C-alpha cells in the first residue's frame, strides 16, 4: 500500500539585506545653501549635546543626552533644516556612547566636531505614511524634505521590492555632492557553505605584492599614489610659492584635492573588483588579522596606506557573508612566517629581510610569502573544524 507523504519541504528562510546605491547629486544654488546650513546645524547640535552630556555627568554622575528639540528655542536656525537630520545626529551620538562603553579599546570617546576637518554629511530617514513618503526617487532626481527635487545621476536602479529607508548626503573636499540611498531588500537567507581544502584559499598580506596566495600567485596592483607622486610633488611646490588665500592658490588646492580623489577612486575600484572575484571563486578565505597601523608605525612610509588592505578585508567579509561563505581569520600573533609548512619546525633565526629560506630540519625550500599563506590556510581550516566539533558536542 502506497502511503501519502504529507510532509512539505521547509520554505527557505527570509531575511533583510541592506544595499546602498551611491548617486551623484547636482543641487541648484538654493539647495546647495540648504545643504550647507544642514551640515552646520548637524555639527552644532552634536557639539551642544556632547557638551551638555559632559556637564550633566560631572554634576550628577549620570549619563543623559538631551534631544535636539531642546535647542530650537535658543537656536531658531535649527528649524530651517530637516528635523530628521538633527534626530540622526542624536542617534549617532547615542550609538557612539554605547560603543564606547561596550568596548573602550576599539571605540574611542566621542569627540567634538570641527568645521575644517569634519566630514560634511547628514542623514535623513524615509517616513512612509500610506502611499506617500518623505524621500523618493524619480527618473533623474531624488525628492527630499525641505530641498524638494534634487537632480541626480543614478549608476543603477533599485530592484523590485527594495524599500528606501535612508539617504545620506555628503559633500567632498572637491565640492562634489553625493547621495547614499540605503534600501532594505528581502532576500532568502543563503545556505551555509562548508569550506574544504580544495575550495579554500589562504591570503598573506604583502607590502610588495598586496597579497600572496597559498599557491604562490600574487596580486601586484598598480601603486596609484607612487605613480602620481610627480604630479603631487609639482602641485605642492607651486603651492609653497603662492600666497595663501589668493585665487591661484585656491585653484591649485582644488587640483590637489581632485588628484587625491582620483587616486582614492582608482584604489577603491580595484579593491571592489578583486574582492568580488575572490568571493565568487572560493568558498572560504583564510587571512591573518594583521594590524596595518602597527605595521605602518614600525616600517614607516606611505605604501602601506596606499594598498588599502584593511578596506579589502572588510569588503571580502561582507561579500562572502552574503553568499553564506566564510572569512576565516587567524590571530596576528599566530606563528605563520617562521613555521615550515612541510614539517612544522620553527626557524627562530629567520631574518625579516629574507625572501627565501631553507628549513633547518627537513631541508624544504620556501618562499616567505607563499609559506606564510599555506600556514594561514592550515590554521584557518583547523580553527573552523575545531569550532564545528565544539558546536556539535554542545
């Protein structure tokens, strides 16, 4: 007798994924003046709330952050800008204190903002009421509270089902305006991918090659800052001979900023493409949690900052996570460079400048970067296996 199986396969889990679309904004003169006032009001409200919080703490030994509404009577210019931008400053300050109390070593105490070195930006949440919304996009513009329709250029359009939740407006040092549209996207939760030795790659940070893989392949990206060093030096020499504040001086400063902005865009483009290629080709990536700041302080020079390896590591993390894949990090103090990947012996006499070395125990010949990448891969997979065994036992 054939039995009917009424059991249905479990539906895939749904989760919310947040995607950001960066757009170029072209505000008119009136909208640009509004944005400038909003930047200033956000900086003003942050400093006032932080100062009042410190005064209240010294007087009562308790933590309290006043809301922006408290300051609108004495500072009526705050009413001229979008109140959502001021509310977001309150939320950012509250989050900054929560992060500081949770982990003071990683998150510093919130600091006061200065106009000359602070980032000109503000955020506003999208308030949806029925069929209307405070922020929405059109074919060639984005509608914002107080500003109205701001002309924009979209590199891509949101997909069906994406809900606009927030916009962040930023003004760069070169005077360009950008908008960051944050969308909530309902997606199926990715199935966890179990890494194996054949589908896992080990990466070792290299000052010379950017990274070295466990199979010996290197990245070798262009040195963008080094390639443009002659232009940078030429502009700096001209600035030293000019009168600060003059029209020629301001024009040369603009050229200097545009050049560095171009270098940063070149670096970011390479990091996005390289991290996407690795995330698509491999099920897991083993990498060491190197402190690039400590390496920079020890070795000096600008080459470490020019690579952007820390940004590359974070890009790998979220791109792998969205596919259910793993970024297996190895402790920065775990022995990888001086350990023979063949027999496991430690070569304590290995010089920091040695690019090739021979194991004194088994006689195996090693390239420094490749050998370290092989050990990083082995450490990462071993830690993953131990974690899986511990979860299975518990």
